[in-house]
């Protein structure tokens, strides 16, 4: 597996201390926000529900440490996993991460009602979230209380002679691609059903403890609550391998409600647990072997990046907002809402925005990665640009669109059928457009839009 090495420097390992009261200290690798220099932490405060907060953070750790699929030709092994990403801004503290197979994405949102204190900084960072800290979290009880500090003294980081723990994290490129792709899927989802916490608990406990079958289940809501069928029904949700939902079960006794979202093509779903002052979002790909990293939903947005007039103006407005509303942004910039939507999509697949399905809006955060890699991580995008550069695309007619694309020694035909572009290449024959456009379709679209 191809990896990209990143070195993170920590003042100390993350830990849960027991001085006057338990205090959770998450060591960070720093921020690009200058405010972090003036104050050593993104956040300092007391969590109102210590035990629930500990369980939510543990759920993030479980997903990041899980692998739900191992290719048959790959030896199972323990991988050095990416640390969860933490974003502070707009009164919300967010923890997000991916399973190592990239088929499950998790995010915990600590809302303003969940803490007493102040978010004193704005930014995004990685946290050193280790196994000893998880063991300590398991011992947290409500009676003991819990204070949370995110970050370390940035000044001390620059003083010579201080003890610094250096941790090298080899980030799989699939993990990076997945973090970019999952935003595109979530932005296209709609809420299918919402049930009470009691009904959610009953349903998840009815699912098989293990899942050896790759046959899809379809989840629908009837007179007697959520149920599973083997055939799709109107307003049902497709699910393969229910073991990915097991991380939610321990949290359900405390949950107020559970909402399930899905995209139109049923290629991904998102399960949102709502608590008092917090929520957890778990997004699942269509198959465990289909991690979000290879889906290609971001390709069109990246291809059109240079044509987005609103992009630089919108990027200049980003200030770690917890919710970016299209109508308000369109009015502020005096631009069409469609232009704002396109630009938000591009910023999302560039690593600058996450998407919150509950709010139906993007939020600002910057992945602690080389964001210039966004385009390089998509081979189909690079191949499409190369086809255009080599004048390999010939438009035969525009209504309905038809084009020929010379690729190596083969000439492929791209045709518009029922409003969608179809290609004669093996990629399209295999995936039928469900995993994003092939390089030939991408190149034809770019040629006709310029």
C-alpha cells in the first residue's frame, strides 16, 4: 500500500491525569492558526457528561483502529494508523477519522451545550490518541467529572531543551483520498428516516453479531419500526456488513434519536446519533471492499476548479465557521447560489471543508496534510488532463453529446444517453458510472464546458 510519511511533534503523549479532578489532555501537532501561539490550547473546559464524552471519544478510537476488510492477496497486519483530526471553531469541537480500510468514517461533534468553558482558539490539528488513554477513558465516571484541554503550550514548543515526543505517522494515501471523497457523498445525501433512541437500540440489537454474507440488506421503516429485507423498497437504506454498526451499540442507551441518511444511488449511508449536547455521525461505503478512497465522486469538482469564479472570494471568507449557508454566502458575495455550491464542493474535495449531514451544510476545517496533493491523489483526473493536452478528444456532435477519445491505441466513444455520458471503455462497463466518471468522460465534460 502506498503511503505518505508525515512527522508530527508532540510535547508529550496524550493522557488522562488525576490531579484534583480527571483532566483529558490531547497532545496536538500544532495548528496553522496564529491564535494557537497566543494561547496553548484550542479549548479548555469541563464536560457536562463525562462518561458519555469518554464513550464518544472511545468510539472514534475504535473506528480508527478497525479494519473491516482485508484483500485476499494482502497479509493481515497491524498498520500505523492516522490519528483522529480535531477541528475547533464556531463553538463546536469535532473529532473525525477513518477506519484503515476506508469503508467507515466517524465524526463526533461536541456542541456548546456539552461543556462549560471556552473554545479559545480556531483551527484543525491531529491528536495523539493512544491505547493507554483509551484505557483511562474507560474508567471515567460521571461523579468524577472530566476537564478537556485540546492543544499544548505553543510557546514551550519553541523553547530549547524541552522534552518533545516525536511520532511518525505513515498515512495511507487511501485514507487521505477517503477524507476528501466522503464529503462529496455526504453533500448528496438526504434524510431517509429518523427514529427514537429506544427503537434504534432495539433494531441494532436485532442485527446479526457477525456478518459473513456480502448480500445487501435493505432497511426500511414500517408500522412496527425499523426492519430489514433482502429487496429494495421505497425509502429504504442499503447496508452491507452490519458489523460496522457495532460501534454504535454501546452508545444507544443514552441516545435521544437516530437519523439515517443515504445518497440517491444508495452508494453510501450516514447514521447520526443525537445526544444531549453532542452527536456522532458514522458514514459507511456501499461495500466494505469499496473504501471511500476509490469512489471518484470528487473528480468533477476538481476538474472544474479552474473555472470556479467564486472560489478565491469564498476561500477568503473561511474563518473556521461551523456552518456555511449557501444563501447567506451568495448574498454576501453577490453571486448566484449555484456558483457558491460549486465552489463549496471544490473546497470540500480540496480538504478545506467537511460536511455535516444533520445541518445540511459544510464547515471549515483544514486537513493537516499537504493540500496540494488533492489533485495528485486522483489518477483518473491526471489521465483526463493528459488526454486534453494531447488533443485526444474529438467532439462529434453536441446535441445529444457524442465524442471520440483516442486513448493509447484504442478509440473510445462517449455518448449522452438519458442525460448521462456513457463510455465504451472497460472502466465504465465494470462500474456503470457508480464510482465516478472514467477518464474519457471526464475529459469530454471538461472540453464541452470550456
